[in-house]
C-alpha cells in the first residue's frame, strides 16, 4: 500500500476518534474502512447508558458502508488513545469477517505507531456465510 494512502487512512481514523461519544469508558476509538474502490467510511464508538447497546467504531464504519451499498473491503485502520495496539473486539471481527475475511487491520496507537495484521490472524476459523448453505444441511 502506498505510504500516502496509509497516511490518509490513519488521519481519517484519528479524526473519527475525536468524534467518539465515550462518556462512560472514556475510551475513544476511531476507524477508517477502505473499500476495494478506494472509498473510505469512518466510524467512532458510540456509548449508550445501557452498555450492551454500545457500538464500536469498526461496526459503525462497516454499517455505514454497507448501508451505502458497499460490500467489498481491503483494510481498516483502528485508532485508540492507548500505547497498546487496540484490535477490533470479537463482535467487530465477526461482522468484518462476513464481508472481508482477508481484510488488512491496521492498529494505530497514541504514539503514532502502527501494527498490521490480517483479520484471519485475529479471528482464526471464523464462522461465515458459507456455513449457512441451505442446500446442504
């Protein structure tokens, strides 16, 4: 991936992180999801007082993209305000795997450092749509 393209995605994820609504955890996260056509959708975590209804930045970006008709993705950048690299949670990994099991996941920490993994490494042996083949029960 070209360095300028990665820098653009990192910047978009950081901008999204600034829009996070995290009054309960004080843990703002931003995400920038790139489609195969190069379009970028961003998301931030949105916390609700009923914690189970909270949405992570990655799923917000994914759902925005899917709601606009996108179905194929190449990479996602996840930006968190920690020194540690913050990978997508299990629910986000599963949602992303349904659309892009080979997705590149770039984790950005608060020092500006990155770590890159493949989604399949973060979610080995993922459940996917292929298990729902209704012709072969």
